[in-house]
């Protein structure tokens, strides 16, 4: 039994990390024939009859449409029974490393999944049909994570796109046309993280004005040479600061803060809590 990795084995960990990050974020077209061959082998090794029908689609939406329209498989059932191909990289990387760099042996079914992940994106296995999905055509990164403040975070070959900011799945409107959001849409959103992003994109100064937020204090800050106003809104208290350059910042402060001076003092004394949530 393996008790400890050798120094050479440890030195290869970053190699496998990079290998599987590259696999997970691969945007090259699928090798359909190779994927079919590997999936057929996997069915056989699992003791299952190999399906007669194999299809290639461009996106998860296309997979759901095909399986529901041609095979009467409902959408939720499709997504609940998805194999994630190259997006299973996070756990398959672990097994790939021990398979190749130690004397540990793996069940052939796990080995099959490793090989399938190298050839395709998501795949949908059923008794009589398998749908294989193309990898995304585009994956955008900002600040080291999959997200985009200017477009789709993930885009598929048929145009189907996923919009993400700060790890939150969003509607296209929020990312691409935030100026068209309405106060009603924002206030109706129940997910607080999503709501905060909507306001951030919409613009805090505009949101405070159009939502009739109550200004509870204001002042000219001659030390900072800024104009300040403290607002109370449904989404918490915000200190709105206008700089000499015209830039506007909206910073969250606790509900107990009642004056601009106290807000600045709290922000200055609790520097780690400062959260600049809007710049215009």
C-alpha cells in the first residue's frame, strides 16, 4: 500500500494540475468518432448493451431539445443524468495521477472516464441513445475565474451563452444591457447576491435616485475635497461620494450609521470592511 509520495512523484503534481486545467478549459472541437468508440467501450465494460444511436450537439440546450423532441426524455431528467466529460477534470485528475505515477491500479470504468474526458464535453448516456456535446467555443476569465463583465462567460458553438459575474449566473440583460433594467426588476429579485450585482450594473447613484431612497445626511468634505450623501434604501445604507474628478462611489455602511462623518469614520477604521460596490 502506498504510504507516501517520493520527491519525484511530488514534483509531478503541478504537471498533472496544468494538464487537467488545460483539459477542463479546452475549447477545441470534439473528436466525435473517438468519443463514440470510447463510450461504446465504457458501456461494454459496465455490462450494458451499446446504444445504436449517437448524436453530436453544440450545447446543453441543444442536447435537451434533441432528447426531449426525439426521445421523449424530459429536460430535468436530461440534466440530472449528465456526464460532464472534460468538466469532470477536478476529480479525474486525481485518479489519472495515481494511475500513471504510482503502482495503484484503477477499475477500467474509471480509466474509461479519464479517456472520454480528453475527447469531448458533456455527454448524455441512455439505454438506446447517447448525445455527445461539443466543448464551449469560448471561455472568458476575469480576475482568475470564469466570468465576464462585458460579454458571455461561456459561449457554445450554436450561440448559446452563459453569463456569470462573481460566480453568480445572470441573465443576458444584466451583463449586456444593464441600463435597460427597471427598479421593479431589481426589487423583485429574491436572490440578494444577484440583486446586488443588478444594482451595481444599473448604477448605485441612479438606483438610489429612481427608487426614491431617503437621504438622511449630506455634507461637503473639505478634507477629502468630496461631496457626500448618506442614503437609506431597501438594500441598506449607502454613502455616495462624488470626487473632484466627477467619479461617484457608493459604499455600503451599517444601518446604525446615521451621518456622513460617521460613515467615513467607520470606513476608515474598518478598512477591511470597505466594499466599493459602484463606480461611475
